[in-house]
C-alpha cells in the first residue's frame, strides 16, 4: 500500500522548515497557495485514461520533488520542503534515502531547469535503496495508517510510533547546512 502525502503533511513540512530557519540569516517568508499545494500532491498520481505516466514509487518521488520546486506552492523554502517531502515519502514507502551533501545545489539546479525528471530519478536511485527492513517498515506504516482511524481508539499506539514515523534525520541535514553556512561567513 502506497502512503501518500496530503495537504496537511506538506503544510507541516513547510511549517517545520520555517521554524528551523527562523533564527538564521536566511529566514523563510511565510505564505502558501492552497491550489498549488493540491497540484503538487496530485501531479505524481496522474492517470491519463488508465495510462499511468509515473508508475513506480521512485518516478512519483521524482515528480513530487520537481513539482514542489518548480510550481512554488510556498512563498519561500520550496526546495527545502521538496527535500523533506521526498525524504518522508520514500521513507514511508519502503526506501531509505540519504540526503547527500550536494542536495542544496541539486535542488537549485532543478529550479534553474538544469535537470529533467530522469536526472532526478537517477539522483534518487543513487542516494536511496530499499531493504528488507525498509519494506517491513512500510508495511507497519500502512497498517498504522489503517489503524489511525480515530474511531478505533488507538491514538496511544500511533503516538508511540511517532519517533519512527517522523525520524529527525532530514532535519540534521538542514542543521548541518545552516552551521556550515554560518561558519563560512
């Protein structure tokens, strides 16, 4: 079962990035376009008369990243939100994605039109992998998604899993990036 991002998740990632960069020399301007957020969510799921142009999970992740970067649903921070959204989408769906050192430059190059969806796909393949553990993690998350129905009263079970559902790894990438930028000045 594919676990997809919705409007609330993209807004949550955006709010997290705003918070992370709040006290830096590069704070994020707040604002978003609800319609563009919806486009970013729906584009990877495109279905044209039963023809699915993005059939594989990694294709969808590539489209998600490219769409958030180029369609600008947020006033600022789109490249950073794209990295977060792509990381969690892959994580929840059975892939371990290591955000590489060149991620900031790579997302800038996407925004400049220097990379096609195929280039993004190759980059994700080079920096991600699927393992038995990541696939089992996806099955657990899919099960939790089914159980998260408030009527079942399993909120405590889901709350206990939150550190595994939302690992802090991608935020350490941003913290390191902020520190390096500050030390270079």
